[in-house]
C-alpha cells in the first residue's frame, strides 16, 4: 500500500489492517476490579488503554539533496527490511511494524506509535518531530546515535516498554485425594479455604480453583515466565505482546493446560485469562523379566517421547509393581542407573508406552531381559547367629562383585549365570573366619547354596565381673562351660572351667565367639560373698561385662550380733528375700557354734525377738525363724530409734542393719550413734546393708556414713521386687528345716535337691 506524500511515498510492507482487536486463545474475561495500572519504562501513564504499532522511518528519495546519500539508499532499504523481519519473528506478528519512507537525511528511526497515528486512520503517516509531539516513544535514532540499529537491542527495548499486566486463573475438574496442595497448610485448612467451591465437586463439570501451584508461560524465544497461584487459583505477572505456550510443572499431578497458549495483543490494558488444568492419568506399571517373574526394586525412568522434559523416575516394589501418573501421549520406559551400561543387570531397555486420554486406570506391562539374577545367600554360624555387616566378594572370569551382608546375615548380590566363588572377607574385629565357597546360578535364576555355615574365631576374651551397682566383683568363684559339644548337641558331660576373678573383678579366658556358654556361681563355703546364679550367654566381642549379684549378708565376722531389720511398707517387696537371707545366715553361720544373736524389727517402733542376746541353740534358732516367718511389713521407718535401742545390748559386738534406705539419716542421728558407739563397752560396730540403693545418691551415702562412723562396713545389694501375696493360714512358707545337717538357700529359683536324713527322732524333738 502506497501513500503519496509531496513527491515521496509511505509504504506498509504487508496487509493494511484496521485497528487490532484483542486476540486470545484462552477464555479471557474483564476483571471486576482492574489490577494496578501498568507503569511504563518511561514512568508515564499516557499509554494506558491505548493500542500501538511500531514504525520504522527510513531515509529515501534524497538523491537530489546529496549524491552520497543516494548511493546508500539501497542499504537503508535492506537494513529497514531486515529489522522489520526480525521484530516480526520475535513478537510473532503481535506488534504490527510499518516501514515509512521519509525525506530525512541519514534517518533510520524506530518509534512506538499510538494507533491513532496509523496511516490507515487519516491517510498520511506521522513521522519525525511531528510523531514525537504526538506522543511517540522513540526506541532508536540513527540520526542521533550515528550507528545502525541492532535487532536484539530494539526487541529488548520494546519488551521493556510494552509490559502488559496479565492475570490467569487456573481451574481444574479433579484434585488429588489426600494431598494438600499447599504443603505449609494442613488439609483441614486448605479444605476450609475452598469449602464453598468444593461443595459443588459432586458435579463432574464443576471447576475448582487450583491453589498454590506453579506453571510457566514460555515464549518462542525460550524465555520462561513463572506463575504461582494463590488460594483462589489466581496468579499475576507482566508479559510483552506475543504468543506464549502454557506448561505445567512436570513433577506435579497435572500435565496439560487448556487452552495451551495465550496471545498478548499490542494494547496497554490488563488482560485476564481462565485456564483449565488437566490431571495426569493414573497408571500402574508391572515390570517382569523374560522368565515372567516380577522384578522388584527395578529403577526406571519414563520420559515423553518428544523429549520435552527429562521424565519421572520410578522404582518397583517387592511385587514388581509401581503406580504413578503420566501425561497423555507417547512415553518411553528405560532402565535408570548412573553405572556404566556394562555393569547393568539387564539388557538396555526402551519400551514405548501410550497413555490415552481416558479416565480408566491404565496398566502397562514392561518386560526386561535379565543379564544377572538377584541371589540371597543366608550366612549363619554353627549356632544360627547371622553373619552381620561383613564384606564379601564374588569372583568369576575376571569379574568381581562386592557387597556387605545385612543385619540379618543375608548376602544379596546380582550374579550372572554360571559357577562362581564367594569370598567372605571379615575384618580383624569380626567374630567370623574368612570363608570361601562355590555358588551356582542356573539359567532359570535358581541359585545354590541357599544357606552357608561360617566358622567363628576362638580368641582370648576378658570377662569383667561387676555387681549390679557397677562396682567390681573381686574374688568371685564361678564355672564356665560350653553349652554344646563339638557335634552341636547339648551335653552335660562337657567339662567346665573353674575360674576366679582377680581383685579388679577381671578374668581372661579363651572362648569361641558366638557360641553359647553357661556361666554359673555356686556358693562353695559358708557366708559366700555372691549369690548362686546361672545363665547362658554368647558374645562376638573380646571384652564383655558380667553382672553377678552379692548375697545379702555375706560372711559375718563377729561372734555376738544384733540383726536390725527394716520392715516398713517400702520393704514389702524385698521382705521374703531378707527373711531367707537371715535364716540362711543363722543356720550356716550360727548353728552349732558358740555365738549369740538377737533379732529386732522396726517400723516407727521396734519388736525384739528376745530381751537380750541368746546363744545359737537349735531351739533359739527355730524360734528366731518362726519370729521371721510371722513378721509382716507396713508403716513408716524410724531408723534412729532402732539403732539407739540396739546399742543397749551390752554383749553385742556388731549391729547389722538391713534397710532399703528410705528413712532419714540426719546429722543428729550420726552424732547420737557416735556417742553410743564410744560409750558401748564392746564398741559395737554398725554394719549397714543397703537394698537397691543407687550408687552415689543420698541414701547410699547416708548408710555408708553410718557404717564408717563406727568402723563398720557398708554392703550394697540388689534384689528383685517380688509381688506381695498374703500368706493364708496353714500355708507352707519358704524356710529351712533347722534339723537338716546341710543347709541351702530357700530361694525357689536356686534351691537344690539335696535332702538328708533327720538325725533327731520325733521324741527327741518334742523333748527338746
């Protein structure tokens, strides 16, 4: 189209359009409340609501004015045409470009013009200073810069100038169940935000706002603009004129947006688009090998065949299945591994999958050909202990495959078919011996052996014997015996080792690791320091700690002793064990000896067995045991009064206090004890026995102070808490037959079968 202008002409390269209408590929609606007006690059608002076009003014028809310019007119024509072509390509025709011939010397000007200045509106173009006066925006002037324009610079300036506010509301017809789209909000809060909209979700055609998701608008040049929706599914940004493809976040639950692109016209007014997101289709992938067996833990990647993104990684479960969502279209399933392909356990995989645009669940069967089969070798010791966390290597024809056994003693490794050698390679600290054995993998994937026995080491093991309160257990005599014979059968004929701990409670002995041994403590003499006990153990370490329990009383050195026994309510759970210990001491250490004793039980008050110490005759011992038998626990505890009362027995050489320490030991008491001790004719020592007193705590320290004040000893013992069961009338209780010639503990867990004939006749007993 040519317009005559005083001997010159204006030319529009292309069709001559009318005022451009707003073209849009989405559902565009006017906002009820317009957004903030756009601010242009020059800070003005005069262009708001105006349509515009781009005008290129080129020097032409100046031959009469200058020969030099006439010779370059063809160059101006080429530069203008190339610039128009580049701008049309960049903005994809969204901004109309007019090339106008002007009689201005050296002119090649680029201006943004209001549509009212378009030549089609009044027949004549407006250019030069007249265009500037009418509000044109000059992007480039060769007259001023003395340089040729560069298309990338012009496009960049035009993008910066033509910023159009764009709002997009993202809707959907279905949402993932049980998934909060805003990870910062609980599902209940997200549901409350959109509760009004969600009530209509029963209608399959209802559109719901898709909140707190991201998507991209992609220009043909590859430039991406990120949009993020709010709680109402709305998002806002600024775009330049042109066409933009809309694309979902490929790692999300949606894969398509309809319409898939928007077009921004060359008009300075806010735009609003409504876009509907389509959810990916539900798919199940069943991976099987060429033998039609499920392939568990198979890593694969499913990517679009057009390569628009890198795809999604999956890993099958134990059943060989995995579920996920894929977009509609063609995809390719491949094996996913960072290893070199020569190390892959399968042949290279490339299987096409077509996801259809249907609502039904889609199932895909993926077949892979194994080059290696997963084998699981169970490694156990002779006594079925698992070979844990032990490195191994399988070698065959120059190939070495390494791994580490699991906590369950299973060596899991993928092996090719054939015969190989399995090498177990334990380190120096392991309990197992290095072992090698052949393994065979068949063509059908079966393998042998399923189970392999591994020998254990025999090493020097240090046993550290301690008491329950953490103190060393010195000079403890015990036996150590292998529970099984060499052929693995249980035998009572296996010889036992008799050992004794040193002053630090230590013993060193050669043991086979991870093989069961029986540890037993049997009292070998009267007043043994440690209780009878027996248990089985095994170890994989070269140093272990063994807890041995002290007996309640041990050896009593003095000849004349007063037993002061706490029978308050807190002693209820220990009382039966205390009675048994006192009975045992009376029988083993006082019977048939020239010793004297007395028993005093105390709560808030005291109950004495006798008014004074009595000789250890059988009758007195029997009466003392009956006294213990009928003692019941209950009430508070007044240790101070009990100790003061015990000091009144002038024949006493020792006062043996048995308590759990749940009583007050004040400075007053310690002072009184010191006075009574110094005033006693025999300087009776106070020996304290603390039951289940925590080491270092106030109860233990108080009992230690009480003992040390009188040059006595403190004995810490640990007892289990028994459930209290009242004794019915006539019921037999734990005790010792005084007339037996050999006496043992009455604890049911450690009582022996030895029963000797009663040396006394019934008549003698009655007479006595």
